[in-house]
C-alpha cells in the first residue's frame, strides 16, 4: 500500500496530482485504510465531489477494496515533491544500493512536508 505515495500521479491522473498529495495511510479494521490527502483549498470541492471516483481508481490500481475513505486536509498550496527532491545524494549514488529503501523515501517525504509546513 505504500506504493500509493510513489504511484499517486499514475493512479489519480495528472489533473488531480497537480493539487493533491497523499500524506498518510491510517489503518482501519478488516484491512481497510483511510488515506489522508492534502488538497488545495481552491479544488477541495471538486476533490470531495470526486472522492468516490478517486477511491475506486485507488482500489482498482491496488486490487480489492483497501481504501475506504479519503480524509482531505485543506492547504493553501499543495507542494508536490519534484524529481530533484527525490534524487539520491552522492553517498547513495556511490553505495551498492541502487534504489533507496521505502523507509528512506518516506522519511524524505515526511521531512519535506514538515519543512514546508513551517
């Protein structure tokens, strides 16, 4: 399910990816999840209206009925991480590990979100 963060644009499409950003998954009973999503204030009504369609896309992409609800968190501007934000450091490029671990990527996303919240 952590692929949601990496595959967001592919799943919801470029239109929604411009003003939404998934921030965390909250486990619910019976293996379902609430997905917390930052959404630009200006597009919040559209996203709320289209939430069932987005949930259906997410569940189709990941298989099964895993995403139960979207919890929208309104922000003035959604800061979408860029390729540069996720580029490996010199140390990572020179290491034997070709791809950063999921924990590393999620830590970077968390730090990015925390830094932009200030």
